[in-house]
């Protein structure tokens, strides 16, 4: 049985129009770094979050759950 980290990403932090593939690649890298940062922080902070470009709390941690847990998220 494994654990899973549940996070959410605000759409307004990543919903931008990018003209080139290079800009899209940069967005992908920033989102990936933010997700990894939040997952690392979740072990030490109560409500970890990470920015993506100008959006200060674009990526947010909700919970880490064991595969046998039953919870309801709204």
C-alpha cells in the first residue's frame, strides 16, 4: 500500500498564452519545480504552497493519504 500527495494548482497561475514552445517549456519547468517544492515542504510545514511566476500560491498542498484511507475532499 502506498502514499499519495494531493495538491491543487490554481488555473490563473498557469493560464497564460505562450507564443513559442520555449515559453511553454519554461512554464512546464516552473510548475514541476513548484510541485516538487510543495511535496518536500509538506513534511515540515502545515500549509505549504509555492509560486509559479507571478502567482504567489499557485501550487498548494492538500493532504498525503495512504491508499487504505477513506476521506472526502471538497
